[in-house]
């Protein structure tokens, strides 16, 4: 009896091992946000109006948008050719195994169900980008006014940057190129899909990064990250170093010892520099979407770029500099932060919370050196003395004049005392 039980156990273990998922691959690029990050602000990772891809498919709160997605798909297909529908289905079926490998979670959808989801969502995105380009670029009038209302346009664009709400970029690009080949109308001067994508997300492209065929874009969240990185030729300057940023005085403390904050023209947020008592920081506009943007890029770096987490490093630095509302006020006063939230406490809480639960083993070597230099400057007794003298005795012209007069009077009194002693 015991031998029979052993055989059953062995068969059970072998069956379990046979059901094990394949090893992780480099294709993984679309992730569910880890629970320890999601719990800090789940709304920042969850779509508000439209689901894209399998992770949020079937969400009841997003069902109203499904009919609009199907309508957009139909319009796009009708604009191309009668055969494009079947061509797309075959292409997605062929790509389906590779598509599954892009998602770092098991997709509980059959092959046909996944093909349908990918086709509807891809068609919606292509039609959306198509309409947006022609409406903005040449003032094209479209009969569909529902999805082009400003509030909904903003909500959709915000949903399309979420890490969990993505389609692999190669799928969209493949289907778009098929449409170009099939349609004479679309091939007449229409930009590439990469150009349409960058045009659609232009609000986030502060560096005016131009489309480049060599850009390796995995999905829209990945593109948003690229928008915030330095140009490719300068990325090597931001190499990662061992160790962590252990201490950096906050803005009010740095200001007390004479550090000046200066907003600089650089469009790359990572370009912080310190020289000659001046900390140069690129201007950052803090808006309603800022937390969602940074949280999703940081989640992508935590999951996919653990050794190239440049945006996480940037937020860590700001977390040190900004401790409370007074620090925000210092940065706002010097033009380093443009506060569109209105409340300095909200801005301080935003950056203090962004860094929570972030795991870092390496840091931007430039930032490590910057922290050392600023900390050394802050602890220098001479700088503290100079700053105290300037703050307490030379802060205004009248205060400086009074201090100067006091010094003269003290010197005269000292001379008079010495002369009296000599006479005696």
C-alpha cells in the first residue's frame, strides 16, 4: 500500500513540474506593479476610462469604453481595405506566442480571446492617433466629438502611459505598417507609427526628442522614460556607481549656509550641477499628472531596469532636498519648481511618498558625487559662519549700514582705550 502511495506522489510531483511556467525571458517588458508599490497609491497605476491589453481587460468600471473601442476599430478598418481585417487576425495569431512572452504574468485568456483583445485595443489606438494627428496637424474635422472632448482626451492619454495598460510596441507598429501597405490613402504622406506616437505624447517630450529608427521602444511607458533620459551620447555620463545616497541637506538647510538655487535651461531633468555655491537644477512643473507619470516610470525601472534606474535616482535626490513645505517654497522662489498644485504641502508629500518602498542597489555616480560635495559644503564651519554673518548682519542695506557703523564704533572705542593706556 505504501509503495502505491509513493508512486502516486511521484506522479503528482512530475505533473506539477510539467505545469511549471517557462523560464523568465528578456522579452518581459509589461509588468503588474508590485503590491508593495501599488498599495501606496493604487489609483496611480489603474486606468480611469480605458483598458489596454489583458491585465485590466474585463474591468467592469471600464466597460463603457469598450463600445467606443470597437467603433474606432471598425472605422479604421473601413478606411483601409476590405481585406485588412483578416490580414490583421492572421498577423496577431502569428505574433501571439511572442505577445504572451511580453507580459510578466500568466494571461488567463485563450488564444482566440487574446487575439480579439489585441486587435480591438490596437485598432482603437491606431484610429485615436490617426484622428489626433489630422485634427491637430491640419485641422481635420471629425464627426466623432465624444472621445475628443478635452477632459476625456486627457484621461485617455493618462491611461495610455500606465505600465499595466500596455500593448507591445512591435504589435502596433506591425499592424500599422500593414495598414500603410493596404491603403493608398494612408500611404500618402502619413508619418510612421513612431512619429505618430511621439506626436501624440508631445506634451511629455520636453527635450523634443525626434523619431529615430534605432529607438528600441517596448511600449508607451518605456517611451515616456526615454523622454526624460539624457540624449544617448550622454547616457554613459550617468553611469551607475556602487553605494547609496546616505545624506543630503534639505533645501532650507542648504540655503542657510549660502547655497544658491538656480533654475537652468536644460530640458533634461537629470542635469543637476553644483559649482561656485550655486546648485543648478532644471525646472520641474508639478501638475496633477506628475505623480502618475513618475510612479509608472519608476515601477518600470524597478521591474525592468534595476541597474539603469536613472529616474528613481532623480526622485531620491529630490526626496532628500524636499522635506517639507518650506523646502518647496525655497525651490518655488528660485524657479526650480513651478507649483501647479497650489499647495506646498502637497508637493512635499508627493516627493516624500514617491521614494517609499523603492529598492536601489546602485546609484547615478554623478549624484553620489554631488551629494558628497554638497554635504561637505554644508558641514564646512567657514560657510556656516559666512552665512550667519550675512543673514544676521548684512541681510538688508540698512542692516549692513548699522553693522558697519557698529564695527567702526567698536574700532574707535578700541583705539581710544589703547591711547588712554599708552598715556598712563
